[in-house]
């Protein structure tokens, strides 16, 4: 399994765990929205880091 796939799988597990906690906790809509945005930013940042590392290896 490539490193980027393993990384995305880990983030997906964390996102699923947080999503399941939404059913257990009484969170405000604002907090739920902030968590959703934070998860999206987490996926974006990790994919960008992986892409940059891939490009650096290709140029080296």
C-alpha cells in the first residue's frame, strides 16, 4: 500500500470516529461545522505534504 493511501486511510478512520461521536454528544452546530472544516483542512494538508514529498523524490 502506498504511503499516501495509508495516510488517507488513517485520516478517514479519525474522521469516521469523530463523525460517530456527533451522535453521542450534544454539540452546537457551530462546533460541528468547525470540526468538519478542520477535518477537511487536515485531509488537504496531508495530501499536499504527500504530493510535495513525491515531487521532491521525483526531482532527486
